[in-house]
C-alpha cells in the first residue's frame, strides 16, 4: 500500500503549528512517477504514430490507404486524450506532492499549459481535420502543422521535466521568501 508523509513542524507552546504541504514519499512517490512516465511516454508515442500516419497518407497515391491512415488519425484522440489525462493527472499529483508545487516554477506552469492545449486541440482540431480529409479522400496538408506541433510540444514538456530550468513564478518567489 502506498504511504505518504506529512512533515512535522516544531512550534513553541501556545503556537499553532505551521501548515505543511502534503508530500509524496516512498512507494507513493514511485507509483505516481511511474504512472506519469508511462502516460507521458505513451502520449508521445501516440503523437509520433499520428504524425507517421499523416506523412504516409500524403506520400501514397492509394486512396484506400490514404483514407485508412486518416481514419487512424481521426480515431487517435480515443487513445491520446486518456493518455494525456493520465500524464496530466499524475503530473498534478507529483507537483502537489513534491517540492516543485503547481505554480511555484515556470517550467511546471509551462507543462500544465502544454497539457491543457494538447488535450483541447487533439479532439477539436486534429480529429475533425482528419475526418474532413478522410471524407474527401485527400491527405490534408493542413493537418501537418497541428500534428507536428503536438509531437514538438510533448518533446518540449519532456525537456522541461528533464532539465527543470530555473525560474520561480511571482508566487514561488513569495513562498521562497517566507
């Protein structure tokens, strides 16, 4: 069973203890991190597969293959959105349960924004564009921008997690000053 710990604070008699944030530790941290990595890697892999299908649909002259590849792109949100929700949800758990916080560091805020943008644009922009292109039987070059942007943004999110660039948000500076 996963365990969590809450840091104890020392107080003087009659003083209320300072509120300490909830922290992940031990098995619960490792479980959340593993789920986050698996969800994120799966999401990136699905984005690469969608890009491959779009490229292949544009490279072939077989209309049946074009439609099939575009149908895969159209159906992809049924996989990518749940993977994105797993990655985003476990990312929130990790940010709340670790020293990074949700809005203390710019790189965490950037990852949250990237996640929200991709979760919204995947079904609304890419799936609809792929549906229209498949219905017409023509590989839609208008899909290339959003599809490749998704893969690039997921790579940027990975780089942010790996390098954790310095930079506190105004809220993070206030917390650090306390």
